[in-house]
């Protein structure tokens, strides 16, 4: 069967499974809609958390970034995995003991203030929309290549699918759908890795194969370093980022992880505090399977790409290259007219993305209208490395179809979780808690479903007009979470003197500072700037660390200069830290 047939078949089967689960687990109450009725087992919750966590950025983009950035890409591995440990040990059990459904709910009650709740809602919406934009872009990439449709149509199909199972099932439907999606995505990620590792190194375990030797006795990483230096790139295993920037990005990703609303909500779906710790442990184990394999896939795909395309005649290039060229995610311009692909260091394009004319070149390639003056003739979008990897390595067609199904499972599971956070922020934290406290259970469910619908339209717009690579966009969402939520949550648990004035001031200054820096250096607003203008040599992805420190300092100073919180709030903070005696996630 052709790749196309396999893809339709595997995507069709997995989608039928997701819809079946969503219908089986329909939510009948707000409690089922928000926290799945608080009765999910730790194993199921661990798998659902892992699927929620491993988004399109983890599945599609992370190995792609590592394959191009080499050692510098390891910040994503360290930050995202470390953040999970931080969340499991430092936050999850305490928030579960507190027993509120959402992060704004915790902040509103802990800081006894609706202003704090509103600020938290706004922060949750900004973080979730930044994150969901990356997911929708991932969905578009997968659909456009494997189902041979336009990238914008791909985003529309993805929107429809997410909308269906988010509207039907709420948290209950999403939780059990995510268990299925975890199984699909991990299988789809590991199968090609086993194949390619065996093919290149003779060892079926990719983590060992990556450090092993190839034919001729040369180590695979030494070979990749040699290929890189021959083509004028930096050595693959040595980085160019400063130690400070690596530290800043890692810390921003770690603390951002721990402040991400859609992951925190997962810990309210289990019956007891003990189960929250257990499910966090299981999730970490399940996530580690993918995260330890990503660097290996990055090395395999980078080596295969260089050996397949560098100095090859375009007319003899494999079919996969032309397929990806048609989607606009690979571009080649024959600058020296020799008909061969020159892949060396330097930007092949004058802009970030290729622009095409209608005409074809003498070799049959798509004509690029914005080539740069650099020698390099080849542009490859990092986001395709995992998806193209099985094709580059000549794996069977069913494996290529399987990777498409896995990429969709990864993007859709996270998008669904994020949309639920957006809808609960609006229906529960804004409408129920502030605008209309007497709203009925049914009215609140309707409001939640309407806000999911509006949210997906906005998310779809971002998917069609994306602001950059999937993982880079997602990294900014982590910076925003680190700059706003993390200090408010951590100080709310461990500092009983922290009051509403301190928390509000810190959150507002933290998120505004991060937004300013992001807009200045990522969107060229406020005069723009290059990497030479970065403050303290900190990249936008790492600036969340500085914004978070500013937030903590301001929170501490303001809280010490204003009255202490009421005694009942201080007593409540004391009781949160004792793990026993937590009941179910409290209804409202």
C-alpha cells in the first residue's frame, strides 16, 4: 500500500478511537467537565498527563531543534524534564490538598482577592493561547504533508477534531482520549527510532545506538562532528550559547513547566493527594521514554539528511525531498547553476521563510524568489525532521503513516487540554466566581462550551498565521508562565506573609516585562533589536528567568510594606503543607 493509503488508514483508525472514547465518557456535570469527577486512577492520569505534556513541540519540533542546534538544543530536554520533577515534588501535592479546580481559583482564594483572580485569568489566557498556537501549527504541518492538503486546510481539520472531543467530554472525555493518544504517540515515536538505530549502528536501542559506532568502527557522533566541520557548521557536540543563556533558558523552561495551567489541572482529577504524587511519578517515567529518545532521533536524522542531500544532483534526489518541497518546508535555489545541492553553513534565504514564483527551474525545482547571497543553497524547516526521518531512512510505508498519526495525537491531546483551561478560566473563574455567582450548573457548562468554541477560532487563526517554529513559540509560553504564575503559586504555598497586593504587583510586572521583551526581540516592536542588544546576554526564550526574579522581588517587597493577610488565610497556608486530610477536589 502507498504512504497515502497507510496514512489515511492509521489516522482514520486512531481518530475513530478518540471519538468513540469521547462519546463513551461524555461529561454530565461541571465536576466531570472540569476534573473528570475527581476519580481517575494514578496510572491513567499519568498517561493522560504525559500525553497532555508531550505536545507537537515535544513530538515534532524538539528533535528537529536538537538536530540543527546540536548541543545547544539540550536546554529543551533539561528544562522540560527538570520542570516536571519540580512540579511533582514542589507544587502538585499542595495544590491537590488545596482542592481547587484551576490556577486562577487557587490564586483568587489564597490571595482573598477577585483582582488577583482576574489577573491570573488574563495570565492563563495569554499563556494558553501562546501555547495552543504552536499546537495548531503542528497539526497543519502533519495534515499538509501526509494528507496532501494545504497547510491552512490542515489547521481547519485539526480544529474540527479537537472541538468535537473537547465539547463532548470535557475533562472526562479528554482524560481517557489522552490515554489512547499517549499509546499512539509513543508507539509512533519509538518504532522508527528502533528501525533506524538498528539500520545505522546495529543496536536496536536508540539511546545506546546514538553513542555507538557505525561501519568502519567510527563513532556515530564523531562522524556527525566531522560532517558538520566539513560543511562549515559548528561541531554538533559543542554549543555556541553562553553558559548564562543555557542556564536562563533551562530555568525558564523548568519554572514555566511548573506554572503551566493545563498540566497543574491534571492533579485535581485523582482521588487523593497520595495519588497526585503517584501519577506525577508515572508521568515522568512515561515522558522520559520519549525525551531520552529525542536526542538519538536528532543525531540519526541529521546524519541521514546530510548524507542524502549534500552535493547530490537535484534530478537524482529521492521522492521525499520533492514532496516536502511541494509543502514549502524545504527549498533549494541553484545559485551556482551546477544542478547540485550545496548544503553548507549560512542562511539560504534572505527571509525566514521561502517565497516562491509560479515557474519551475531548469531542474524541475520550485523557484525561490528570495535567495540570500550566502553559498548555502538549501533551506530545511526544522519542524519536518521527525516527520521526514522515516522517509529519509527508506523505512516501510506503514511506519511513515504511523508517524503522521503520532504527530497528530501529540498536537491534538495538548490542544484539547489547553482549550479546557481557556474555557474554565472564562466560565468558572470569570463568570461563576465574579460576574454571575448564581449561574446554574447547566448554564456554567454552556458558557464553558461556548468559550471553547471561541477559543478554537482564535487558536486556528494563530495556526494559519504562525509566529515561528513550533518549539520556539512554545518556549515563549513557558517564559510567560514562569514570569507570572510560578512565583505566585510557590510563594502562596511557602510564604504565609505573602498578601494579595504583593502577588498582584508581582504577576502584573512579571508578565508585562516578559511580553515587552518578547515583542521587542521576537516581533521587532518597540524599536526591535538583534542578539547583540539582548539584556545581560539573555535570549527571549531565557528571559522568563529574569522576569520571574523581578516578580519574586517585587512580590516580597510589596507584601512586607503592606498589611499581613487575614489570620484565616495564614492558617490555611499552614494546613496546605500537611499532606494528610485532603478530601476530594472541592466543588463550587
